[in-house]
C-alpha cells in the first residue's frame, strides 16, 4: 500500500479501534486512531487524512454528523462508516449524505483493509486529477509571476506546482536575492489555501527577546509589559501559509519550540496552558546549507530533518543568464510605472553587458539596476556587480560566451540558423556550444 495518505479511525471502543489500527499497520497503511468526532475534527484541521473510517454511533457528535461536516470541508474525501446491527436505515442515509461505503459489524480485518484500499486508490486518483487540473489552470499565471525561460526556472515552476496542492511543509533554499518569498507566495496562491492568510516573518529581523511572542503569541500578564493577549504569527496564519524566512538565524531555544509545533501541530501561547491546533502550512527559507550548520552544531539536526521533506532549490541569477533580458525588461516596466517615468528603450548592448555580470545580489540586484536605469543612473546598472569580485579568466570568458549565445537565441526566438548567422559561426559549432552551456533552441 502507498504511504502517501493517512487513514484516520474514529471509534470510541478501544478494542475495536486497536484492531482497526493493527489491521492497517499490517497492510503497510499509515493510520491514526481517535475516540471521538470532536478529537477527529482537531486532527483533520491540523493534517487532513486520505480516508476517514468512523463508527456510526459515537458519544457527543455522532458519525453521521461528522460525515456531513467532512463533506462540507472536502466533498471528495472518502468516508467509510462502521454500522452496527440494525443500522441499515442509518447506513442508507449515510450513503445519501456522501459516504464512500459502509461496513456492518462484525467485520474481518481483511474486509476492512480491502475497502480502505479501494478508498485510498480513489483518493490518490482524485488528487492526481486535481493536481493536473491545477497545474494546467495556473501554468500561465505562474509564468507571469516567476519570469524566465531557462531550464532552471522551468524546473522551479514545475516543483512549485507539484508541491502546492499538498499540505506538506516546504523548505526553500537559495542565495540572498533569488526570490524565496516570491516562491513562498506562489506556493500559497496556487494551493487550496489561497483564500486564507499568508503571514511572513523574518527571523533575522526580530530580536531574540521578541521572537517567542511573535511566533507563538502571549496571554495578558505573561511578562512585564504584556498588557493584553497577543495572537502569534503561526496562529494568525489560520489555515493559510506561514512563511519563516532566514530560519538559519533562529535561536536554539526557538528551534526546539518550532520543532514541537511542526511535529505535534499544536502550540501554546506564552503564559497559557491551553494547546491550540496549528492548521497552517509552514514554509521555511534559508540562504545557508542547514546540513552543514547541523554538523557544526549551530542548527538543530532534528529540525533540519523535519524541514527537509519537500524542498525547492532556487538557482542564482548567474546560472540562468538567459533570463536576464526578460527580467530586466519586466523590472524596467515596473520601475517606470512606480516612478512615473517614460519607459526607456533598452539597447541590445546594454542587455549583453548585463548578462556578462556576476550578479552576487541576484534578482534583487537586477531589480535595483532597472530602477537606476529608469531614473537615468545608468552607471549603477552593473557597476556594483563588477566591483563585487572578479572571476578567473576562463570562467569570465565562459560566462560571456554563454550570455552572448543566450541573448541571440532569445532575440531570434530560439532559431539556430538565424542565431548562428548573427554570431557568424557554423550551425554545428553553435549547436555544440548550446549543449555545452545547457541552453535551449528551437
């Protein structure tokens, strides 16, 4: 069986619940058991399961009421009802209310596993279709947000759309200025959470003494100056997304508390004894190698392993130079609108010069260069990058060749023949260089 989805068992009889859990585990199905519908709701809000198996008769909120609540949240979630002797009428009502199937008591472990297995297959197929639909629906939208035609940015867009539809927490890795918050917002906007809050917090920009309250909130009187209750960023994110930037700068004590929140999906405000369910997706970002920091003891290894489940690596701008003209033109248009200036013409030689620079500040530095270009401060459109550090001659020549070829390919819409004519080299030679530099033509 696939371990992609978890099965939630809702059964107040501890012996029956244990038997169901053991049957699932023997079939290699991830399972969790709870004794009431109220507890099930908390678990479902924090981490939606793939299939729910619930007894019809439960203390408090019964199985039929739970089914209707689940159907309102996610009509495609398979819910299997366990019915007792003489509950035929209730079973029929459950099927009319959207139940996937019902299992009358007593039942064998084999029958339970068979029904759950079919439900899991249906859930997997539904999710696959939904992911494909979402990718097709948002393909044009994400290309207008994450700009570029390079294979590297194509891979980032594909990865974002693949991960966006799931509830898994995400780690974004990339140098300063590569657009980590932009990717986090794309994950949010292309997910089912897009109607909920997107909350961002930069760990490096908050004093250690305030970070606890910013993350988890506090009750009135929790510490000196805490005159009223404050809702923390994680709780305020609700069922949306919480973006934690520069997670590598988080103090060790906060790393311990964050790890517990990620594992238990619940938090506790400062000065409170009440546990609050965490329903948001956590998106963390780092510019450093967390694995190396964990080896040095400056970042908790267990938190790194917990974050390092779904990862998105952002390439530096120097590794996707063919995107520089398109990005620069986009930033020039935005800058002209923002500064209320006419849109200046961009000479081809300016784009070629930009493509030859190392851009240590990545996309952020390029955007600043576009601002300077619109304001007439042309000297800034690359001078800082040139002063940031030199490259070995071989690397500089290689970078310039790649940038020049990429610029011609873009100018001629990927035509090998026209590009080779403009560069005055044979088509076979140009084709070899395109392969060498990992570019695309045609």
